[in-house]
C-alpha cells in the first residue's frame, strides 16, 4: 500500500482532511489544480442567515443563533448531520466542536502567514468592490477594521485605481443607500477617489488586483505603493479608507503589517472578486500546512474504476500524459462542486471520480434538468447549488437506498449536498468542519 490515506483535492476541505489524518497516518493529497478556495473573497463564512428558508433576508445576525437555526431547520445540512453524533445538548456540543476545530485551524493558518479574525458570537459586515457588502464570520486581518457595523456615523472613503475606476459616485451612493435601508450603518459621509499609479512611475496593470498584489510581495515595490497611498490619503478627509485587496499574496503577512503599522485601523482592504489575491493567500497557506504536517502533494487528475465495495487503487493522470496507480487503505473525496468538475452533468448528473449518485435533499437528481432547480428571481434560493453527495453520519457517500457505496471512502466540502453556500453563508465553515471530520474518520 502506497499510503494509509489518500485525499483527492487540496482546497480547504481536502487540506483539513489531510492534516487531521496525518496526525497518525501516512497521507498524500492528489490534486489537478486549485479550486473555489483559491477564488474565495477573503471572507470565511460560518453561518449568517437566521430564520427558516424562504424568510426575507435578515442580514447581520448573531453567529451562534445562525448555527442554531441551521440545526433546527436544515435537516440535510452537513452541520445537522455531524451534530447527530451528540446525544446530549446537540447545539452546545456541535458549536463547541466547531469552535475547537476552527480556533486550532485559524492558529495554524496565522503561523503560515494568513491571519483570520472574527468572533464566534457576532458576524461582521465587510464591503466588496460592487458597492455592496457581505455579512460573514471571519475575514483576513487586513479587512477586520473595515467592519461596517463599527463605522456607523463615520466618514468612509473608497480608494481605487484610475483605470479600473471601480469606485465611483454611483457605487458609493448605492452602498450608502442599502446599508441605511437595512439599518446596518449610516455614515457621516461616503466618498471615493481613484489613484493613477502610472503617473507615479509604477508600471502595472491597474485592472488586475492579482498582479498588483503579486507586485506588493516585493518589499521595495510595496514600500513605494504604500508611500503613494499615504501621500494621496493625507490630502483627503476620512475616518476610514477602503483599499482594493492588493496587500500581497505570498508575502501577505509582512505587507499587511506594513500597512497596519502606518495606518493602524484607519485603512482596510475590501473583499475580493474572483480571481482573488486573498483566495490565493489562503491556498498558499494551506499548502504550507500540508508540507508542515508531512503530507505528500501529488499533481494530477484522479479517476477510478472500482467494481467492489472497497476502493483499493485510484488512477492518476499526469500533465505529461503518463498515468500511475496509487493504493491506500482509505480515501477522502474533496473535489469541490461545479467549477472544479467535482460534480458533472455529462449524460446525467453525477460525482466525477467514482460516478457516485448526487442528491438535492433526499432526492436523487440524476436526470434532472438544471433549470428545474433555478428560478428567475435573483433573491430566491437557487437550489441547484445545494446538489451533491448524500452521506451517512461518518461522511461516507450513500446511494438512493441509503446504502454506503464504498466502505473506505469519505467525502468533504462542496462536493456534498444539503447546503448552499450562496444562501446559507456556510461555505468555508462546512468545508472546514467536514474536512476535519473526514480526515479523522478516514484515519480510523
Ligand atoms: C467564486 C467563489 C467565491 C467564494 N467566496 C466565498 C467566501 O467569500 N466565503 C466563503 O465562506 N465561501 C466562499 N465560497 C465558497 C467556498 O469557497 C467553498 O465552499 C470552499 O472553498 C470549498 O472548498 P473545497 O475544498 O470543498 O473545494 P475546492 O476549493 O473547490 O477544491 C477542490 C479541489 O479538488 C481538486 N479536484 C477536483 N477534481 C479532481 C480530480 N478528478 N482529480 C484531482 N483533483 C481534483 C481541485 O483541483 C481542487 O484542488 C466561494 C466560492 C466561489 C466559487
């Protein structure tokens, strides 16, 4: 046997699975590339929607209340499934498990250069580039001071770059209007300004936050851009200024500190659109954790053709056209959903590596027409996004008769059904907790 455990996928779910299994076992992660984790905005959603499905948006809620609502109302959500292991006070025991796993993980990430901040009690409200905002639970440390809930009555300034001009009067006014409408915050003043980096001799693509952030990884360039921002802000009136997410990628910790040392809490980054420097920061930090925990990272696309109820080997196809067979005692499937090809619709909807059946709630959806699960109201829940694998309480995928398909296969993250990260706002939280638990289960 090559490994005790092989994890397929290295997003947040696969990494949590691998580092937990690696505490006692010999583990490899195989991946064909980066997925949704590397595209994520810098926000780490645990839960932020209170109330039953179909109820209007309630917005900023107590995090523990939002978790409680999921356990009470969302029968198929992975949080509810994992809470079934507790016989006493399900809510308290599940929340405490989530906090323990989360705190440990955030500490590890911080030691790998990316600090997430937030609390297990209250969510935060962080703006994005669209002139709207996101209610989320944790965010990268360079974003924390931009919690709009705490900036009530202050003057806020949005700073962009001339060519992108993402901050303009319309967006500033729109943000102001919706925040006031929902009673989240009203500001003394919202203004915007766009810097022309080229006029300051910086040759860059101002359209592209990733390349700007990569440029900031170089300490000399970071210092130059920081000085331009300082000089520009000195001439402006503001209590808090928001910058695009450009504070470095692989050298994020140092760049964010440089800004914090100079501006304190007066400047923060807003959330990123995809492609995302904050997403790449997170993914690179995850890779560091894999290496630190002794997990072997192998590149390639996995496929499998297993006739029995136990998986013995998987096939790995490499970019150079070669392929190799890898064996393990157990496997974790953390292949993501649509954008990574974890779930596909070729002739029918199915999971891509093992051909496992997929579900929405308890219902198998093999032949479903996608439009049946989408509505034309953008504020409705689009239940197509909750499509994925159904599992038993140990996260082993089951078929339509609730029979475990492979006794040594566990699944984690967005390949699972029962939650809808767009609607529940539990994207990272679900990937983290199911990843950690799948790793523990797979290690026996
Ligand atoms: C654009 C975007 C923005 C988001 N923003 C946020 C946010 O701000 N906050 C939040 O909480 N959530 C957000 N989410 C949701 C969140 O990012 C996901 O729920 C989470 O990252 C899923 O992690 P994962 O590990 O399950 O999957 P992924 O990160 O998608 O990882 C899947 C992995 O599987 C690998 N893989 C797939 N198939 C194979 C194969 N056959 N062989 C080998 N490897 C394979 C991929 O290469 C990849 O490594 C966002 C999602 C998207 C798409």
